[in-house]
């Protein structure tokens, strides 16, 4: 179930005190709006810094398989990514638990790792990490429709990215 922007609720910060949180942005900044999550990570880095005690920021680019190794040691994961073909206007924001996105595990040992998406990587991580797999995984998705070769974000998508930045800051830092 997708939760549209107007229905997004920020978690009670008291629930996450002492939690080690990884914030991961996926996308290709050379493909226009597909780079929105990288923009979010870069902007959060300006506020949070490189070495925060309980928050780790990851510019994952398009390397979803890296998720397997970055999840370890974190209790909470926040994923930011662009999503295309939602039927909604560009800039529509969704927040949902990762459990709402179920990817099938491919048992083929020759699976082409460079083509894995983060939802597939999460499925593998759950199987591999077992009890070390963090159950608290949230996903922010921003609807996009421009994936042309360009380094500029559209205004609507950038505005949605700024909203995600504020929501994450409020959530993990308790600031506005």
C-alpha cells in the first residue's frame, strides 16, 4: 500500500533514540530525476556530516548489491529512490515500509549481480543476514518521469526531494 505525500507521518523520535540508522540513496545523477536520492544524501551530508554517532549516509549510486554489506550493524534503514511509471505526477512522494515491496529471491547462483535492484538486494540480505537483518526498513519513493541524460533535476522532483530531506531530518535528528 502506497502512502501519498499528504499522509506521511513522522515517527515518534523517542522510538528511535540509540538506534543506528543507515540512510541510503539510490540512483544515477547523470539521468536527470533518477539522481534525486543522491541529491537527498548530499544535502543531508551538509547537515549531518560525515561522522555522526548514530547515522550513516550512503550514496549507493546504482550498486544495489552493496546493500547486503551496508545493512550489517544498523538497526534501522531509510532508503530513498526514484520511481517511474506510477501514474502520478512527477514529484509525488511515497513512504512505505520495505516489507510492502516484496522481491523474489532468485536461487540461480549465476544471478547477474550488477542488475540487482535494492528491493531484490534486501531479499537476499534477509536470507543471508538472518537474525542480523534490520527489520525497521522504510522507503521514500519519489515519482519521476524524466530519465534523460542530464545532471539537472526537474523542479517538481527537487521540491519532493527537499520535502524528504526535511522529513528525514525531523525523524532522525528531531529538528525542523
